[in-house]
C-alpha cells in the first residue's frame, strides 16, 4: 500500500476573512460623488415639489440666476411650459390641497403670470441683448 501523501498536497485552504477584506476594498473604491450626497433624502412634500417648479420657472424668466451658469437667462417657451404645468397641477389637485398648499400655488401662479407678461413685453430683468 502507498502512503497517502498526495492528499496533503491538494487540501483546500479556506480564507475566512475574504468577505471583510472585499467589503473594505469596495468602500475604498467607492466613487467620490457618493460621499458628497447624503444617504437619506428628505421626505417629499407637495410644497417642496411646487417650489422646484416655481424656481425653474423663475430661472427661465430671468428673475433668478441659473445656478449652473451663474447667468440670468430668458427662455419664455420653457417658462410658459412650467406655468402651464403648475396650472394643470392646480386643476388636477383642486379640492385635495390644504389651505396653505392652495394659497402657495395660487400666489406662485399669480406672480409667475405677472413676471411672464413683464418678460414677454421686453421689460424683463433677464432680457438678453438683442432680444425684443
């Protein structure tokens, strides 16, 4: 009978801590943009949603500087679209908003309509040179 030395050569080594090392390595390699953003987002609210649309409309009316470019820009088509979206939301949510939400939406639409007429007539604050 031959000695069983061959089985000793082929025994598996089990690396028990490979998962922990892999996890640590993955954390080291995570993209930097993930670290800049919070892990949890705030709870969505209807006023916050409306505020985003209103802000975008104000940017397109030249009333607020575009945070991406730092410039005041006038895009009446985009502003008109956003105002129409807000009007649609007012119509579709009629009777389902609380008093504060309803007042915010109504006053935002009133303000945006005034600013749109002002911008369309050429008196807008974000009017670019050459636009009439």
